[in-house]
C-alpha cells in the first residue's frame, strides 16, 4: 500500500534532515559547537521574524550563542518556486547573518527547479550563499549543491 504524505509533513521532514546533516556537515572542523540549529517547521515553529504582515518562519535557523542569526535555510516544495516567493527570499536574505562575501541564506528547491530559482534570485537581486536541490529517492533524501556564492567548503 502506497500512502502519500502531505506537503507540510514532507517539508518538515526534508528541513529536519537538512538541518541535522548540513548544519554542520558531519566532518566540518570549523563549526562552532555553541551554535543552535532549529528545524523551524511543522509543530516546531519556534523562531520567527516579525513583519508588518505577520510572523515569518524560515525553514532552518542557525543562531550564534548570543542568539543573533548566523544563517537561514529555506526549503521549498513543488509549486513553490514562483515569483510570489521572491519577497520571502529577499526578507530571509536581508535578515540573516553575513558570510565571508554574502549573506548566509541557503535555498533548497526540488530537483529540476534550480534554473528558475537561480534566475529569480539573480534577476531580483536577492543575495544568497548557496542554492541546493533536493529529491527523495528510494526513501532517502538527496541534497545536491547547484551554486555556491560564498565559501567553497559549503559546495557539497
């Protein structure tokens, strides 16, 4: 029996796995262990950005020990990679911490959506550290780097 799960459940699972395996990478020697990583999805939405239109919850939040934002990751689903998401991506970019050269904003899109996401980010001047694709194959989450702007070590 093949039972489908909802988009929200899938997004939460993808975000949790990315948060657990990429923030930090398992072999990342320069990670500061006092950083806090939050998979900010599903019933675990605990960290938000207050805006005039209400609270915004980035999918993945990484905080320094002092509570300031180090980086954000946003997980998008099929059908989400549209111009309507650009204001959200811009907000997350503007509100995140600074990397070496650019803001530490990572966007995760379904495999096959990377070209359109890249065009929207760049055409709209949204600063980002990395664009990644994700897919589920045989029950496993596959995350691939598509474009890395900031630190080469992040391109994996």
